[in-house]
C-alpha cells in the first residue's frame, strides 16, 4: 500500500508497454504520465523547485513564474499548490484547453501570449514576457526550464537508471526533444555507463532545435522556436523529425487499441518506428519515453473538428487514400504495415 501526504510524492516509474501487439514492432514504452501532474515534467519541476528552496532563492513570499506549453505548467501548478506558492504560467494559444483549465483549477494564474515570434512559434514571445515580469518585481522567481541544469539532472538520477535497471541489455533509447532536459539527462547517464546505448532524439518537423527550418506547429510539447540552452548535441547519436500528421496517425492507431496517449508520446513513437524501420532488426531492444497521456488532448488531437480545421486536407472524408502517407508507411515496421491499416483521414 502506498500512502502519501503531498501529490508530488507519488510517481509510477516502472510501467512499460510493449507495443508489439499494437504496432507490429517490439518497442517498450516507458510510461511517465501516471502521477498527479500527468506527465514526465513532474520530475523536472520537483527537481527545480527543491533546488531553489534549498538555495534560499525560493521563499514563502516568492511568486513562481515559468514559460510552458502545458505539461511543466501543470506540474509547477500542482507543486505550488502543495507547497503554498503562487504561480504564474506564461503560455500561448497552442496550449491544450484542458491543460489551461487544470492549471487554473490548481490555483495558477495563466497568461496567454498571442504574438508569434520570428520563427513562427511563441517561445521567444513567452520568454520576453517572463523576463519583463522578473525585471519588474523581485518577488518573481523564474526557474527557467530551458537553461536550468536541475531539469536534466532530475533525469540523470532517476529516469536513466530506471531504464537501465528494467532493460540491462537496451540497445537504443528514443527521447522527445522539447527543452531537451529529459533527453540530456538520459543521454548523459547512458554516456557514463559501460556498453553502447544509442540515444535518438525525436523532434517535430518545424522545430529549430537541431537546426532545421522553422515551420508552423499545432501540437504542443515537443519542438521549439528558440534553441534550448540545455542542448548539447555531442550526447545525441541521431535525430528523427516527425511530421504532425504522422503523430496523429500514431495517436489514433494506439487509441484504437485502447491506449490513449498524448501528442508528445505519439511523436516519440512515430519517430521510433521511423528510425527502427531503417536501422533496427527484431533483435534490437528498443525503449521509448512516453511523456504524457491523452486526456488533455481530447479537445485537439482527438477532436474531429480540430483535426479538420488544422489538417483538413489530410483527413477529409473520402480523400484519405489520396493523401501523403507517413514516411515509414509500407516499410514493414511502421503503421502502414499494420493489420487493418487506416489511411490518413479515416481515424
């Protein structure tokens, strides 16, 4: 029996899903969404807040402020409520409506910027507002998830060792790239260990994190319009970019098997399948990190009207067979090779 007195004390860290039965390829998915914050961001939030408390930077009179597209905002809102802090989350229009409501239910103030930055995203605009807030009032404490070493440090001491303990013979690990905290923590851990584990970053098409051209993105979570200071590419063995229609394909395919995962998880799985179709065989032990679950995406990824509004040409009824297929369709390892495969547009 597990008994807790604070929400941040609970986190399921040893749950893995073998996707062989759902996607036709053995891929072990480490599920990080089974905690009261609902995502892997609990680890980073807890690490950053605890470090700020220990250093004396965070006091009972402090007001936490952070830029977040959603998941870290929820984690900080939960911890702030638990520990008695005020919290202001600066987000943007791509934040899932459910995520916005959860933060407010937890007592956070949510500020939404609506001016795109030079790269077509909102991150630079969000960061500019946070900086102006911090400069205007010394009560504001900005943990800065994009540059705070406690972000990746929390995964160096937890996520990495947990994966190695569960899969001592792991060959390749797939990690989504947002702030790159999870990626850097896991990559640094496995680089320090004997053996050779390939760490593959999964990013969204349109993200500039790894030097690609910026493009509009609709699904929050992975990808950036400002290169994160935490990123050190020397620790990354390979990078896969996933188009959002491929993310949607995976999310809906897994939902049809009973697994309701979030958009970030759909992107990571799509990227893992793409990479494995080119580089892996059935003997490869592959693990992917699932950052979140799907409930917060019910108004977006799993809502027909939202899909039609933003991806109408790809999912319009009756036109699915004429639409572009995922890059790994028909390779024998991606969704196109699955039994009962659905073309885009027939979710």
